[in-house]
């Protein structure tokens, strides 16, 4: 099982619904929910899209660092 609590935290901090993020990624809300809940592993290209959208580094999204680093 994979944990993606950061995805949920970033989504909630930006006042978005799962449907909003799914639309950004071009996937269904159900598929995004599986990723966010950790029931499915999210492909790297979707992580990259979210990192760009939220302007955070991939290592922050992956939980490797505690403080977000901006991409630009």
C-alpha cells in the first residue's frame, strides 16, 4: 500500500476537490481517489504534473523532505 497524504494535504490547502485535481490530470475522480488513498500507485508523469501545478518539488510530494521547495 502506498501513502499519498501529501497529495491530499496539497489539494485541501488549495481548496480543490478530488474532481478538480482529476480534471487537471485528465483522469477520472475515482482513479484519483485510488491514488490519493494509496490503493493504487500513481504513475510518475502524474506526479510531475502535480509538482508543476502545486509548484513543489517531487521530493516533497514523495515525502522525502518536510519543507516544500518551489520549482520556479
